[in-house]
C-alpha cells in the first residue's frame, strides 16, 4: 500500500518507521531543510534522534508529491491540532484520510471529525488514536491503538496499513468517543503531573501521594465520559484504548509531555518557562480551556479540567487547585 504521512514530528515519524518495512511510505516535512537533513542522515535529529529511518522510507518537503502518493492508498495527517483544518482543506475529498492529532480546535471547539464533516462530508476520514508514546512505536515495542471512523472500509484500510508485529490496530465506529478521550486525557495528564510534582516537594509533608493519583485518574475518566456522552459518544468507548488506556499512559508515563508540564509547574516554574523547556507541543496546554468552554456550553461539570485551566492561567497555584478540588461537597459517585 502507498501511504503518505503529513508531518515529520515524533508521532508521524514513528508511524512512518513502523509501516515502512511493509509498505511504500512517504513522510512529508514542512521545513525543506529538515526534510533534506532527514533524507541524508536517515534520522529525525530533532524528534527521534536515536531511531534510524528504515531504508525504504522516503522523505520529502513537497506537500503535493506526498498527497499524490498517499491518494493511491492512504494519507495520514500527523500535524498538531491547529494545522488539521489547513491539511484537510488541501486534500481532495475522495482521498482516504486519517489524522493523529488529539485535541479540540481553538476558537471553534471542534473535534477532528467535526472539521472533516464541514470540509469533506462525503470523503472517507477518521482518527488513529490510543496509548502510544512515539519513541516506543518507532522502536517496535508492543503497542495497541484504535482506528475510528463511520467508514468501515477506511478502518479496514488502517488495519492493512499499520497492523503488524509491534503494532496492533483495533477498529471503532465511534470517532466522537475516541477523539474526546484523546483530547481530555492530555488535560488530565497535566493534572496528574501537578499532583506528582506536589508529592515530591519537601515543603509539603502531607501533600498528595499515590492515593491522590488513583483518585484523579478515576475521576478524570468520569469527566471525560460525561463530556463524550453529551457529544453523542458511546460510554463504553471510554473504557477502551483511547479512553482509559490513553489516560493511564499519559497520566503516569515518564515520556508524557503533558504530565511534564504539570511537574514543572508544581516546581514553581511559569508556563512560558515550561513550554520553552519542552521543545515539543503539549496539546493539553492549548486544549484545556477549549474543553472547558465546550463542556460548559453543554452543561457538563468538569471540575478537574477547570482547576487545570486556572493553574495554566495563573489564577491558582497547584496547591490551591488541589485544595479546591478536595473541598468540594460530597456526592454520589455514579
């Protein structure tokens, strides 16, 4: 199969490395200098410096060349969420297309499938998501993800493209649930990082511990599910890979950029300092406020998300955010 992956960040490069031994894969980089360096050195020095690119993987800076290549099989958009609309606008409506980005579009609050419905209502499109650190996928370590679309044939094409020895691909007919899980788990990972950062501070001997982290993940899953169901998702989706699976990975894994945002904020760094030190996009920072706005418009209560937003905006310290959540009135769990 011919596959074009648009975006040479960590995840796009990792997926290209995973598929290249079995398919004709072309990886597009926006920056011509980056594309040239990757093609010559056979490594993505910025995002995955320790992973060699497979011999058969082609790298290009020509969007048109990559799109034409993928039109014969599958196009995968691996840009940040903010660039998804532009990428979809540049694609012919009949091209089979998936995206990897997780979040809501700033300004509109739209999920990826909602953007696709606006721009290519009859085109085969969907999302590829789940608990997947890019480095482990690039290294061929066992990983399971989910392809979600209302188009059954597209889901099967995703399986043909990426299901292999190191990567297991499940399918879902609930792109709404899969995308809500992918967006909200990043916000919860920031919250988990805040808790873990407070737990490591010597000046807080009675600060949060493992009990608090377990409670946060559980109640974060409840928030995620409430929002998803309000948007028309299936509740059971959130017990799957793109819900509970991705939440656990991102909230606890050392490779999680969103968790690291929370850790550094709890150390006392400012948000600009944190973002400068990361060097990579942490989607939860840009998604949190949009998630909260959409939830409020639907009358969905999301107190953890609200606390994260207030910390990111500098309205609350991490300690104050934790105290506010713990001071909430008792209520039934269900």
